[in-house]
């Protein structure tokens, strides 16, 4: 017989050691956004399992009280969040020196976790959702508390293992090993689908980490502003024939979503010089972006939105307009009134389309929340009808000359799932892709990822704005704006970064860079830390990068050798980063496109000024990027082959990439034609 008293005695890190007595339920601020109810679909047996699972974190003396409280949470929210264990008040990423810890990494990751849960950053802070409707730091507040305590206790010879939010424990490793290894929602193939994830999350055994939510590397919407800016600017260059030295002035970009990531769209279109109309059904999100001055006008009438936009376009003024309403209504107006839209996209949370991520036409945001809770089947029908209608408007606009691209939110897949087979190139299934491009397939893949440019980022852990300004200046010195147009764009970006007032939460910066660019900047920063010019720095990146993510509907959409259905690259990237000593490595299932549609990973590297960290930078940063470029080169992507040829020259003796020979097209074609008697 195993007794709870023995179990309790066997652990020095557990809730009982954190709290002398059961904490009071904290006060919740009414104005803070709350996650909608995740539909409760557990069987009787599973309901008992979910409760028993949650009580694993709880000392026996509190079981009686918490069992009914947890059951109530499960029935009313669809999950057991353990609200009682949430710290009272605002959580925010504080300066690193304010955290307890036995190693710098232990303190640094507490800053990152708390930043991911800041009211100004997180989408649903009380439910630990950072962004993307369902992307959580961990599953519940018990895990949060225990992870934080582990990070306080961790030494530099130990590694904390976190499996889907659950802190498995601290294990001896070495100072050269990662301090934290995270995996999220890695489901066994046969169960790797939304229904099983839904059940597993309700049971408390799966965490949907999205990308940087569960990887603790989210830096607010700034993280995506740079990517959005590059995407729409390059969409303009390649599809509207705007010359490389001109911006989007006079052009109209229409899209939807002012949420966690999508909230960047207004800011990005203004930085790119254009006019944007962004539809959003949730007024609170419009308010947030308006207060931040990331959108400047708010209208609820489609005609007024297009009229305003037209005035700004004529005056060549940069401007972001929020349309308070459903994007399908906005597009129907554009179709009906023959409005010319240059660039069109969508950034509703279609990766979680039936969980509230997409608000169907005909329902207000509040009605959507209500119906989601009361009648999921009907809600699904509404979503499917709306997606069909949405698709029809886009099709008409594209026929009239608009350039539409899927913005990595699984919109095209959602339209397919809603029953529109015509969205597939082959008219039956998505294996050959969709009739509209994804932004990675057309723009970001060939122009950025194939060269290794990706969303490199850093956080000044001192919390000092001065440190950020110093790092901006140092990064700028590392860029040669005359090398490639991408470098020029990055140079302009970083030069104006402070003026553009991009920081929300910790003092962070994003800068798209290639492998050597990232390495040089990282070495420079570590030297600055060593010389005490600045405090310690956390380096990281979005998972949405050259080598971090295998995702046929997004990051690897421009991989055409058939390997877009494989997840070897992201897995190798994760393992290679661990082997080279990154401070944190993370590997997730799902990300921005939904469960089963992607495997993605990221890293964190704490710059403490040491030579050890210099060595990690020299091996891990080039690997992190070039593993992706090498795989893209092997898939015969031209820009990756060029980049890899140069890499083999400059890194001769240290690295060596296998390159593909390209057969004569006709040789293959003729031979195959013979086989198929064509
Ligand atoms: N392009 C990228 O690089 C990238 C990066 C990260 C995430 N994403 C994807 O983009 C999507 C959005 O991410 P997010 O973090 O902003 O999510 P979010 O849920 O915070 O924001 C989406 C917003 O869309 C609004 N919305 C939903 N349906 C609408 C409708 N019919 N009309 C108007 N507004 C509507 C919601 O109210 C919400 O505010 C996700 O699927 C995410 O995975 C893309």
C-alpha cells in the first residue's frame, strides 16, 4: 500500500512547501478577457480520471475541498485550471534580479514565463493562454507554481523536464546541457487529431503550447510585427510590382484579427507605408490596439471603412483602420461595391476554428461565446456556412485582381474542412496544396526562410530600456545594408524600432536575421554583457522559422520534394540545439496551424558574458538556422542551394552540407512519360 504521507515526505518541491495553508481564491479583474468554455465532452469515466489527475498535485488534506472545486471548474470551463493557485493581481516579467534562483537561467526563465502571462501580453491570462486562442504556458496554476519553484531550486548541473506543462522533475545533467527541456502535445500518430487533443487537454495530460506560449519565448505582438511588415512589403514587391526602394504607400491591405499575433497587422501596415483595414469582432481587442496606437481609426460601417481608406490612399498617408464587425460582412461590401483591394488576408484563429477561434457571420462576438457554450453542433454549422461564404467573396475578389494569401492560420484548411473541396488544387484533398498560396509558399519561404532569415529575438533581462537601446545600436552595426535587400529592410527596421514604440511587456526586440547575422549579433551582445555595458540577455526566436518548424500548410509550404509531410527537420533542430547547450529547448505539436498539422521547436539561450556561452553561440546558432537551410537546399530550393554553397566555403573545415545534383528536367520527364505511355 502506498500512503500519501510517504509520498509527501518524499518531495521537497510540492504545493505544500509553497503554501502553509490552502490559498484563498484570488480576486479576478472583471475587465480581463476570459477564455470561452471549452466544450465538456468527457465520459463519466474520463471525468473521474480528470479529477484524479488534477488531484495529483494536491496534498491529501486539501482533496475533499478541491475535488468539488475542480469538478466545478471542469463543468463550467471545460478544463481544470486550478484558479485558486493563481497569484493574486497582475503577473508581469520583472527585472531578473527580483527573482530567486540558484543559477541565472533559473531566474531568467521565470522572467519569460511571467511575461507570457502579463495582462498586457496574454490573451486569456487567467487561463494561462498567451495567444492564438488556445496556446498555453502550461495547463494549470498548480503546474505554474511548481515549475516556478523548480526554477528557483535548479542548479547549473541540473535539467528541468516539462512534459505538456507538467514538471516531471529536476535531473542531474551538466553545466553544458540545457537547463530546461520542454515538450508540448506530442501525441502518438494514431491519436494525433483535434478530438483526442481535446480529450487529453480536459484530462489534464496535454498542453497546447502553440509555439512561443508553451516555449516561454513570447514577446508580445512585436514578435510578429517584423514578420508581417516583411510579408506585406514583399507581397507588394512581388505581386504589385512595387520597386525594392518603394513602400506600400497608396495601396490597400484588408485582413482580420486584432488579437495576440494578428494585432500586429495594423502596426505593420503603417510601418510598411500602406493603408490597412482590419476587421475584428471583439471590441475589447480593438480598444487594446487603439490605446496602443497600433490602429488609428475605429469604424463599424464597411462603407465608411473603405471611404476612409480611399482618402488615405489618395493622400499617400500610412494608416490602420479597425473595422468593428465580421470580416465576411466587410468583404461582401467590397464585392458588392466593386472596391479595389490590393492585398487580402485573414488572421482569425482558424487553427482552432470550432473552439471559438473564428466568429461566424451572423453572430456577434458575445453571441458566438454563448452559442459555443450552449450548442456546439449548431455553432459548428454556423462556422461552416460562414467559411463557405468567406471563401466565395475571396474568390470573386481574386478574380478581380486582388492578391490573397493564407496567413499561416490554417484558413484554407478550415475552408476545406468546412466542405469546400474546390479550395484544393486537385479538387479533392489538400495533398497537392490549395488554389490560393500561403504566405510562406509565395513570399516568406523563397525570400526569407530559404536564405535563413527568421525571427531572431532578444529580451534585456535587466528590464532596462537603456539596455535595449544599446542592443539595438549594436545589432545595427552588425548589419551591412548593402549586402541584400533583406539586410536593407532589417537595417531600416532596427533603425526605427525604438521610434515605432514596439515594446509591450519586457524590453524585447525582434530582428529577422540569417545564420551568420544572428551569430555575430549574439557574440556582440555576449561581449557587452561580459564588459558590463548591459545586463544579461535572453536570446531566442519564434518557432516559425527556417529550421524550427515542419508544417506543410505553413513554414514548409514551399518544400516541393515531397518531404513537406516529414517532421525530421524540426526534431533534429531541437535535438541539435540540446546537444550544443542551448539553455532551453522546446518541441511542440500543432502550433499556429492546429494539432497534427505541424511539429515545431524553439530555444532560449541566456547570455551571461561567459566564454562558455560564446562557444554555444558559435555552434548552436548556425546549426539552428542552417539545419533548416540545408534541408531546404536538399529539397532543391534555389536560394537555399546558393546559401549552402557559400556556407560550405565560409565554414570549410567546420561544417559541410550535402547538396543535391539537379537532373535534366527532360531526362526525367521523357523516361516517366514512357512508363505511363504518354
Ligand atoms: N502569420 C503568422 O506568422 C502567424 C503567427 C502566429 C500565429 N498565426 C496564426 O494567426 C491566427 C491568429 O493568431 P492570434 O494570436 O492573433 O489569435 P487571436 O485568437 O488572439 O486573434 C484572432 C482574432 O480574430 C478575431 N476574429 C475571429 N473571427 C473573426 C471574424 N469572422 N471577423 C473578424 N474578426 C474575427 C477574434 O476576435 C480575435 O481577436 C492563429 O491561427 C495563429 O496561429 C499566424
